[in-house]
């Protein structure tokens, strides 16, 4: 199992039995990211699947609105902004050691089979390669859309009115020659990690996938005429899952590349691939995966690396989506174009459409995107560190937004009933029902409260919980305000700080709607200084959470020179406790004060205080002596004041 920190390769990659190694002989586990959506658009990434799932369809929609020349202007800006040097720098900074580049043949050549090649397209690959060199990243070239389309899906830009790759010998010849051209250009580049010949073939090719094997052999032979060094990556049929007929291997420097989505992360899921590796003595590479929750990401990487399999995630950027590290904001004007194409509004003017497209292209720049750190945390840190770390800097006193729980794995930073999709289909199971802000199992939706960071936790189920790392500069007493909205009165919440209860079980009455926000305040909570863990446990559901506000009391019980304004009994600390705990209470005027201890049956166990007290702040240290473990109640009575707190003794 490879669990070490990132290892940079030295020189050309090659295969050595079941491993990929560099020229020094060091095993390299590829940890990569796919640049999906850049040189080949896919409908779901740009929110056009309902009317334009393939790139040619989307381009046709644009041309119908703004004309051919302005469409060219838009695409140039789109390509210029989607991937820039800063994107590659950040991928390296986050921990990746490789890039998979999905290519569309039409950026490099045409369908005339006349050996015409477009220098502009090759120049973009050249620039990307230079950025990869600067950042010690291998670049794997992936023909994502072959001439005619290698599948009947929009992801290969397939047009059913034209012959596919498999239905045209001319398309096959163009594909072979294009790969030879690529190999000839990059044969001496050690930072080219290899050639991924066809992305996700999906065609009924008969028993044994004979046409696929033959095309792979023909492409490999053409590459080897000019390039003896680079690895050949070969994907199986049916979305890179079926390797029938693709054995034995036809080259001594090749890797079998598989893809996987929405399945369980267990050995049973990959046993057939491990058998393929064992029988052929050829390495495996998970060339594409993702589109799931952070929990699934963590488990998938662990499964791969426990079995010495490298991987490439998918993709690094999309419009308005949290399943990758970068999300480009969707402009309101681009949304109006989508509404028009979906038949919801009337046709916009050419000027409006052009401006809207350029605005959205500008939003694709790295600095305009939002970063989802949980994705990167799951892929890298969580592979060796099972603790949680702060998602945002939370302090007491201060406001803690519910959606800003810690970064970390399920069961450490949060617990949620639905946390990944293992149904085998893309829409089979939601994890974050709202699909925004973060990519964990926690359900998050837009918040309309007057004071908000824009999001709230919703779809709460009983037994779920959230954890927050908080800094408390100094010990004090605080009022805790819980901002919530509830559609019924079933919900309850309990907060604790580093194992000590702050609130007990608090009922959350109905507010009359899921976005009708109200506040419940718990007074006089003692919080000790230091770095603490705030645990929020949720019961019975039926409510949403916006934030928790800790406000320091004006009267500080640690300052004996200040007189309290009212009677009060604070929660003892620590609680639960072992052997000893401290009870703080306040007396505003000279009064007879009684503190009594009762067991869980309500029977008086002991009178702790029974004396007249001057106005002031008091504390009583209680020693449990011979009491047995269990739940106890401490009651304070004075004049017209009565208050009771619950405490737990753990021997």
C-alpha cells in the first residue's frame, strides 16, 4: 500500500510488471485530476443536458443566437479562462502529481482525412505541458471525443446523423493518424505521462470486442513508429469496464485503464480488475472517477491505494456544482439563457446573449470560482489523518454558522444518515439534498433569514450530529442563542463542549415554516478557555439550523467586584463529572439560599448550601464521595426564585 507523501517522478514513466515506475525505478502512484469540460463540453457540467447534451448541440444553440463570429469569440474566451496556469499551480499545491487532458479531435484536425492539423489546438496542449513541467505534474493525453464518436453519448460529442467511429473506416484512419501526430510532437517529452487512446468506448462490438482491440493495436503501431517510450493506456468497452477480448496485452509498455462511479468501495467491486492485472502482469489505472460525496471519495482512494492503483479524479471545475474542487458561479444572465433554451422565457436579443455568455466565460477564471476544500481533504489528508480540522475560524464569543462544521470524515466531523451514492446510477441517492456549499452527507440549502451566510442545514434526521472546532480566548459565562426554523414541534437539540453538556436536551417549538426563523436562548453557560470541540446533537428532525451565537454576559462571575442583576444557577462544570464538579450561582440581594442535591428518583440526597448570602457571585465545589454513577439534579431556591440543573456522575 502506498501511503507516503507525494513522490515526484524522475524522467519518463514506464511499466514494470504490475507497477508504473519512473526512470529511477521508483514506483509512482498516479494521483491525478481530469480537466473535463475544457476542450470538450459536456452538458451536465454547463447545465444544458435538457436541451444540448453534446458540444455540437450547445454550439449550435449559441450560433443561432449570436452568429458564427461571436460564437468563436465566446469559445476563445471560454478556453482561455477555463484552464490557466494558476489552475495547474493549485492542483500541484493541493497534492496532485498528474493531469488527464480530455481532447476533442476537432480542436486538432478535421474529418476530411487530408492531414490538416490545427496549430491552435496543439498550442494549447503545449502551453498546458509547460505549466505541468513547472509544477512537476505528468500530463496524460486522453482522446475523449474521437472522430464520429466512440460512444453514442454526448460525452464523445456523438451526432447520430453521422457515422460513428465504429461505422466509418475513414474515422478510424483519422484517429490513427491523429495519435501518430501527437506522439511525433511529444515523443521526447518526459512530462507526458502517456496516451489514453479512447475515453469510455460504448458500442456493441460483438463477442470479444474485436474491433476495439484491432483499433487499439493499429493506433499503438502508429505511435510506436515514432515514439517507443510513452505508456499506452487502454480502456475497456462499456464506459471502460469491459476488458473482454483486450487480453493478452499487445504492447510491453501499456496499462489497462478502468473507470468507476456510484458503486461500493470494496474488494468485490474491483476483484475482476485485480484478476486482469494478475493474469496479464499489466498495471491498472483508475483513469476517471468522482461525482459523489467526499465520504465516497475518501473510501475510493483508500481502496485504490491499498491495492497499488493510481487514480484520476473528475473533473476539476464545473459551473455551480460542489462535487469537484472548483465551482464557477452561474450568472443570472446565463441562467436566463438556460431558461430561454428550456422554453421558459422569450428569446433574448443578440446583444444580451453575447454579453451573458462572455460574463459566464469570465466566471470560469480560477479567482472567480469557489473552492470546496472538503474534496481535497478527502482525497489527501483523510487518507492518513482521521481527525477533524476547522472549516472556518470559529470563536467564542461569536457566531457559528451551522454549515461551517469541521472538515473531516463522517463519524469524526459529522454524522448523517445519507452520505454517498452506491446505487450504480448517477441520480440513485442524494447525499447533500440541497446540493450546495459543501459535498458531505450534511444537507444544505439556501437560507432566507435576515442574518445568514446564505445557507442553512436542513433535512435533519434524528441521531445526526455536527462538530465544530472553536477557540475560546478566556473563560466566562455566555448566553447561547440557537437560530432555527421548524415545520413542527418534534425537534430537539443538545450542545456540549469537549464532552461537557452546555444545554441539556432543548425542545424546538414550531416556527410555522422551514424559513420562518426564531431564536431560543440558553443563559449563563460557562465555557472554559482553550481550543474546544462544540458538539451539536440533533434529534427527531423537523427543523433547520442557521447559526449558534455565543454572547458574553455583562456580569462576569469570575469578577467578585461586580454585583449580579438577578438570581441564577449556572450549569455545573465539568458535566458529566468524576468525583468533583463546581457549581456557580448568583445572588442579586441579600437572601437565604438553599442548594439541594437529588437523585434521579427525586429523593433528597444532600443539602449543599443553606445560609444567608450577601449580593454576589458564588461557587460551590461538590465532592461526590460515596455516590454511585447516575443522573442527579441540583436545585437552587431563594425567595421567589427556583431553578434546577441536571448533572451526570461517572465513577
